[in-house]
């Protein structure tokens, strides 16, 4: 009971505790520093790979065509289209009502 009474009178920050004018600022720990250094090193490695690619622009322009990816995607799309029901217009839906269309 005494611990809860002490916590009731404890001064705290109004609103969100990590945002705003009277916020709590976390102390920088060694673990957080190491994590940040690792993230920066990973970003640097990614940027190095992006700036100096393995293939030249001429080599990378036709590689997808040689792999036949587009044809495979189009073939898969056509197979999916065959599985679906065909498109039906309103005239086709109501064609059975035009049994006796004699106006003359």
C-alpha cells in the first residue's frame, strides 16, 4: 500500500512522455550506440553496392529479356483469365426475354 501512495504523489510529465516541451529524454547507452553504428555501416555497404553495380548499364538492360520473365508473367495471367468466368453483358443476360419480339 505504501508504494502505491508514493507513486500517486510522484511528479511526472504531462501528456506524451517522449514528445513535447517537457519530455523525458532517454540516456544514450553503449548498446544504442553500437546499434546505430551497425545501422550506419549497413547503409554505407548498401550505398556502395548501389553506386558501383556489378553489371554495366548495357549488360543490365537486356538480362530480363533473356530470362523470359515477361513471357512467363503473361502466360500465367492468361491461365488465370481462362479460369475466370467470361464477361457477360446486360443484353446477354436479358436475351431470354426476347422470345416473341413481334411488333409488325
